[in-house]
C-alpha cells in the first residue's frame, strides 16, 4: 500500500496495488473516487479535500497504527506553498 499526498490541491491517493493499464475510476461522492479493474479488483482511492477525509487530528498529521503489533507512527502532511 502507498499513500501519496498533493498539498497544492489537497488530494491524497491510497494505492492498494499497482494499477494495470485498464482501470475505471468510479465517482463515489464529491470527495471520493475509486479505481477498479474490470474483474472488480480495487486498486486505489482518491480523496479530494484530503485533510478533511483523512480526519487528521491534529490537523496536518496522519497517525498510522499497526493493529497487530500496536506500533504507531505519525506523518506530517506538507503544506501548500
């Protein structure tokens, strides 16, 4: 899994696996799109208004928790320039 973030446009992409040549982007809402292959495999999610969608608390931070081990780490989201 890979999370990318574009601070200029406040858009995040959660890639679950590398996209094949053929995927369809399905518009789920004004803030969420999903990339899906013809066989139904989900490849990733695009989050518009990402700071809000990721529920950053505190704002500008993402907390990643490994539920199995209990380990966690915080990532600071870059600000738009």
